C-alpha cells in the first residue's frame, strides 16, 4: 500500500518536470515520474504539472492515453494536484486559441484575462493569494502569501465553493481550487520558494 509521501508525477512531455520533482522531494515526497497510464492507476497520490497552451497539453494527454487514466484515477477517489495548466486541464473547456475540451472533472471554463486594465498579459511574476488558514493545502502559510504566476488565462468555476484561494490581477479570480479529492493551483509552487514548498509539503502529508 502506498504511503502518503509516495507521489506519482505525471509527465506529459511539456513542463519543467525536473523542477517540480526537486521541489516535491524537498517537501518530503518520494517521487516517481511516469507517462504510463498503468503507473498512474496504481498510484496513491499524483501531481499533474503543465505549462504552455491548453490545447497542446490536452492533445498530449490524449495521445498517451493519460486523459482517460486521470479521469479513472480521480473517480477512484485518489488525491490529485494540478499545477498551472495542469489545474486548467481539470475544467470542462478552455478558450485559448480556439475552444478545447478539458478533462471535465471540475465544472467551469478557462478564459483570458480581460484587456484594457493596463496590466501586462500574461501575468508573470509574484502576486498574493487570499485563503482561509483552515484549508489543508495552505496550512502554516502566512496570510496573503506571495507566490509565482505565469499565465494569460484563468479558471472560472461554475461553483464558487470550489475556490479555495483568490488572486487579484485586474480582476479577482480563482487561483486555487478544491473539489473532493482534487486540488489545483494556478501558481507555480516549484518557483514560489518557501511558500510553494509549504503548499507541496501539505499535499505530500495530506491523508484522505
């Protein structure tokens, strides 16, 4: 039986897998990197990181049969953490460069930041997250902690109760979500220094 600190890091072929792995290991995780559906289905806890365009990310998931495997893994009640595009992929669809279906695990869509607010798009750099200290993923994190973002699109959940952190960048949007056994963060914890490592440590230690 897998221990809580055993983590399957899903390798979609794009994204800084090495940095995420190092951050997870520094946070106490015992990490296996794999793009094999059977390894994911055998895992007790998994992380889905991602960067780049939503459509390309979903195409790679489908091409490696990981899309159905992730959906089956989540349906089995196992913990999953999506990072950046890995969080966006949990939603129904994205409007990035056309309309692309996502994994359909969390009702909602991914949309572009509105123009005309005099802010640079994409949002690149440090920004604050608003959260309740009672949220397990943010345990021991200082209120208003700064984390690192790099994205032009943001998640718009249908159910506001699924949002566990907000960030303001022209608009106030969902920068972290949680539904049952699924968690997602729009920021990059592997680039967010102590705050990011604390988020990953909380996920590594989480027992569900």
